[in-house]
C-alpha cells in the first residue's frame, strides 16, 4: 500500500497542482516525511506558478519570514499580491500591512487602505480593525 505522501509525490511530479500544494504542506508540517521548509517552498512554487492561491500565499509567508529561503520582502510582496488578486483575504490584509509599513514596497497609506478594505469586505476581522484607524 502506498502512503499518502508517496501518492502526493507521484502526482506532484506529474504536474498536478493540488498534489504539489499538498506536498508542500506535508514537508512544512513533517507529515510522512521530515520537516523541510526548503522542500515545501520548492513544491509550493510549482503550484503557485500554476495559479494555486494557497501556494502563492504560503510562498509570500515563507519569503516574509525567511523560512526555507532567504528573507526577502520584495519577493514576499510578489506572491502575496498574486494571492490577493485572486481574492485571498489573508493575503490582502498582509499586503495592506506591508504597504502601511513600507516592507518590500514604498510606504503608501492609500494602497494599504485599499487592500485592508478588500479583506474587510470579505469579513476579515483584523482588516476591519485596521480600517478603523484610518
């Protein structure tokens, strides 16, 4: 019997985007394989390049925090923006925060408010709280 990890790896190697995303999660969490952030990033990049919003968000997170890759706010913004443009409320919120702080992008309060508003309109509470400040 083939394990869940082995099945995901076979499918991921064939280009299946959902399996690539799942394989990244397995490597990040050590599910059926030792934890390995660099491998998680590798598989999420394959999925993200095919438009997987979860993988795009996760790559942003990994670059923002330097997990499995060197910390790089510009690269983080790139991946968060792709996820945010597909409607990820978490990515919209974080992109707003990065604009507010000038992390990876020039500080821009109007752009921050735009992204906070998009996340807030989806019910993302932290974005709603931040909007009250503006």
